[in-house]
C-alpha cells in the first residue's frame, strides 16, 4: 500500500478524533438547525446522542435556539445576566418556553388528579402579565409570565391553568431581596421543574398580589406559584369564568390592590428602578418563527409534541 493510500484511509479517523467531524463541528450544527428552524424536538434528540453532542448543546445550541425563538425576550433577559449566562442554564430557559410542567397537589393548592407535563405548540410570554405577579415594592423587577395552559379537570370542576415565567437578573432582584429579608424557607419536597433548583412558595411568603388573580382570571386564593433560586416561576390556578360586571371592575380595583400589596412593611425598599426596566415593561411583542408584531409575545414550536424528549 502506498503512502498516499494510507493517508487517505487515515484522514477520516483523524478528523473524527479531533472533534471537528461534521457531526461535532459547531458551525455545521448551527447551519443544520437553522435549516430546520431550530426544532426543539430534534435538538433534544441530538443532545441525547452522546456526551460530546450534549456538551455542544449545553454550551451553544440551546442558547441559539432561545435567541431564534424569542430574540427580544432573550435580549432583555441576557441584559441582566453576567457574561450572558442565565441562572439554571439556557437549556432550562428553552424547556420553560415550550414545556408545561404539569402539577401535583401542594399545601395550598389541591387537585383531584395530577395532569402530566407536555410540550406546547406555542407559548405567549408577557412582561405586562409579569408585572401583575409583582407586589408594589417589587415592580422594578422584570418578569415574563406565560398565559395559562388550560387543562380540563371534570364536569363539576373549574378548568386548571398552569403557567410559568422567568425573572431577569433574579440574584439582584427586589423579589429575591424580599424573600431573604422575610427569611422565607425553601420548600422541602418541591424543586423547579425546569432547572431542578429549590423553590420558594410565594403564597407562604405572602408575596402574591391580587392583581395576579385578576390577570389569570381566577378568584382570590385560587392560585399558587413558586419561584426557584434561579428565577424560574411555575404555578397553578383555577380558571373561573368572569361575569361582565366583574370584568368591568378590574381596572377600578387595580390602584386599590397595589396599595394593599405594599401595606406589609418587610424592610424591602420602596424605590423603583426607573432605568431601562420600566420602558421594557410597557410593551409586548410577538415572536412566531420569524414574524414580529407589537401586540403580544408568542413563541411557536416546530414539529409534533413528544413527551419522551421532556427530560
């Protein structure tokens, strides 16, 4: 066998050993996923092939998927993250965007059965909705919250709503400062369904404003939500149909509710950060693949849901 023949035979193994073969070349992977519009199900499957692909996905691909699906929301979240790193990682944010985590009964919220988690075809995240989940003293925080994912529970029961959200820069947020000052203990048996971190019950912390119930379309006490140490929010509520009279009273009650939210003096600052946060909280945008509007924030998935890929 000639020297040239040996070189040709050795070249493929040399390329694969260098970590720059097609399947591991980062630029080639990005081009492949761009061509399929960053299908989250394909990325889940690819990251499960081996450790090297999982490492590339963790370091790069999950971030690129989030940027493609929700560029404006991600830009706002990353603006408060040191070195562009998010608490819990980019894979946790991607899962939060497209996965309804299901629920089980808790101390403050009982359900007759536990709906399982599942992928959603699209999600709408709103900064305006997020403000409804913040007490008056914490309104300087930036929080995105999704519309509830509706689950039928029974003929004699209201529909169950499951929602999720994410804080920007949670480590420096007023909400976290309030939790720390109040010395609220972390839940013993619950963890974040998106990053696995421990969580605080906002019901236990008495940090659930009445505006959250109005935003979700439920009654007072008909909801509960948790926030993890990385700033991911998930919660449940009963979706109660509102009468026209109740809908008309919502705007009238808003100022009164905000005052009530701030009555409990827990040592948290009343100062509100009026920098870039405030202007961002007043507008929502739509993101469905590559289309953008100024009405809402929607993130569309591609491909059929696959529960096997939710880990």
